């Protein structure tokens, strides 16, 4: 038996999308961007964004759909799933012509780190998410 867990903290790149499977199970898709900021050897700040496609199931899926929106910060514990065709992350070409990758995660636990829609605002003590528009999201 093998087991692995991935933990992601990031911001939603777009509003959640919920659907129901043919047997009535709720599943919500989230696009989550996780940022890393560091200083390179030339002293320049570099910001890297890694994208994750997250599937949330059951009651957590319904809650995610009801309370999260684009920009919401979340913590996800789940299982990393490779692309079925290649066994690797899914690759894509960014608007600037460079290659990027996104990763698929099946969420086991989802925690909201931002206020709800009605409460407005976010967790101010946590680094804010990426500046995003719909063209930045690879999927």
C-alpha cells in the first residue's frame, strides 16, 4: 500500500465550478495558484506561480461552491494525480510563449483561509495571491 499527501496554500484563480456526477455526488473544481517569491543571484525578486487543478467532493464541494470565490485563499490537503495520458503534470503554453505546468489534486480536506463572500476581505496577515486575469489561468 502506498500513500502520499500534498498540502497547498494558495488563491483561487476563478470562481469554483460545481457539478453533480451521474450518481448524485457533488464535485467542485478549483483552480488554485500557489506563489513562491525569492531573490535571485542578481538581487532581483522573482515570483513563481504553480497552478493546481483541485477536485473537492461531497459536502466540502458544496461548501466550497457556496463560500469561495476568485481570489479566496485556501489550504488543501490531498492526493496528487498525474495526467492519465503522460503520467506527468499537464503542460501548457503561456501567453508570453513560455511553457508552464499544472497539477491535478484530489482534495481530502479543504480549509478556508479568507473571509466568506458576505464578510468580504481576506486574511491580511497572509501574503496576498497573484494578480490574475482569466488569460493567466492555464485551464
